[in-house]
């Protein structure tokens, strides 16, 4: 098998547009559009590589801000692992050295370019991350208002019966902080995390403690929590990333730790009128997903219909215990 070439690529976003460049004639994949970047040398991290490549190939100074995702792809003659980061442009005039064209592309129009094949899954990962966090950034206060008053007492009881007093709970996708507040008021230790910095500010105000701002796709906890509560949050995780996120959940839990998650009932991905992506399951599919990962035992999985504004919404819930560490 061919060895894998590690390539760092940068997604530079500005005013809702993303920078793309076309590989010049004579290069591998000439004529295809790509994100700027290059091969990672032995002595450097992906972030250092990216800042160097952007300086060498475009004459610009940049700073890597956060990890987006990765994709391994085999072309006829080589296999590449693209590791994508969001990058902030700092200074310099863009110059073309290894490319013959460049452009800023509106995010919804990204699919209209002829991309190097390895980049296509990265585009969908990037889109799902920006569209969601943008929604929860802009709508943070109305979303928080709408959700803070919902009463989840029976659901809390169903989860908390599996925990020891004072257990340490990760509220994964804490939103307004409603559930963290309840758990804190009942003597539990809380780490709250949300992908939207605006929602995190609202939650901090409610629970009077720091809220971490991060995407669940990027969390790196190891053996830290007695329980993880993901109420209506992982439902936004794209289908092709859910296994990786559930593996991170498994790693973040201590042995015998308990995990709760809820999803909208349905089959596969859908998009609502507000542009949010949902990843839907029925109870059989959700149990099969969790069982397929290994290191988890399902305690219970149930479907229920709840009122939502002037209609109803069917949900699927799962409660799981960690039995081992997922490799
Ligand atoms: N930079 C970059 N390379 C990509 C992308 N997508 C993709 O399949 N590739 C492939 C093309 C190449 O085979 C490989 C990276 O090569 P490169 O030519 O950009 O790397 P480099 O600047 O370090 O190259 P060199 O010094 O060896 O000329 O990855 C992408 O979005 N950006």
C-alpha cells in the first residue's frame, strides 16, 4: 500500500466567503480548485506547516484558529490525508505562485467549483460547522428565551437515578444553561460546553460559572466525567461525523460513566427552514449506532412525542453506560 502523505490545508473565511485557489498546469491535480496548504514536513506541526505554506505560496501572514476536520483520499498514484484548519488572514497581498487563479467563494456556492476530490468531504464538514454556529450566534438570545423555561424534570430524574451524589457531569451543548443550572442546584459538579460563544455568555450568566466554547467534534477530554448530558445537541452532528463524536464521548467518560443523548425521530439527515442540519434516528437505528461503536451498553432507548410551539415533535432518547474504552 502507498504511504499516506499528510497535507495541512487552510480555510480562510472572510465576510461569508472562503478563499480557493486553482492548481497551476504541471502540478498534480492541475486545474482543480483547492484550499491553500501543502505537505507537512517532519519537523513541523500542521499549524506551522500551514502558516509557512501560506507565506511561501501566497505571500500572506496568517494564524491558524481551529481544527475543522480531516479526510483520507486515494488518487490513482498517491494517498493523501488532508487536515483542515480554519485560518485567519492577518496581512499581505495575495500573490499567485503555485496557482493560476484564486477567488473568494460565497459559502453556499462552494459546491459550484471543480474541487480536488479529497476536498469535497471537508467542504461539507466546514459548511455544517459554520452554518450551525452562525445560527446559534445570531439567534442566541431568542433561542435561549425559548428553551430556558421548558420543564424537563421527569427526564432529569431518569438520568440522575444512575449517578452518585456530587457526580461530575459534562453538559455537552449546554445552550442557555438551563440543564446545567438544574444539575448545579441539585449538588452535581458541572462542566458546561457549547459551540456558540454567544450562547456560552448567556449560560455563564445563568449558572455563574465559566462555560467552555468548543465544538463537540473537537473535544479532547480523557476519562474525566461521571456522566455526559447531550440534550438536543448531537442532533446537529452530521451523519459522517457522529461515530467520531461518540468515540470522543466514550473517551471523555470515566469507566461506568453514563451518557444521555436525544435526537429528533426520523431517518437520516434533514435541514429545517432555518438552515440547520439535523441528523435523525429511530430507536433501532440509534441503538445499532451506539452498539456498533463498542465500549457502551445501552441502558434504555425510548421514543416520545412532545409539544413544540403549536405542533408536536417526536424524539428519540438514549441512556448508555460506558463499559470499556473505545480504541
Ligand atoms: N495544498 C493542497 N493540496 C491538496 C488539496 N487537496 C488535495 O487533494 N491536495 C493534494 C495535492 C497534492 O498531491 C498534495 C499536496 O501537495 P502540494 O503540492 O500542495 O504540497 P507542497 O506545496 O508541500 O508541494 P511541494 O513542495 O512538494 O511541491 O495534496 C488541497 O486542498 N490543498
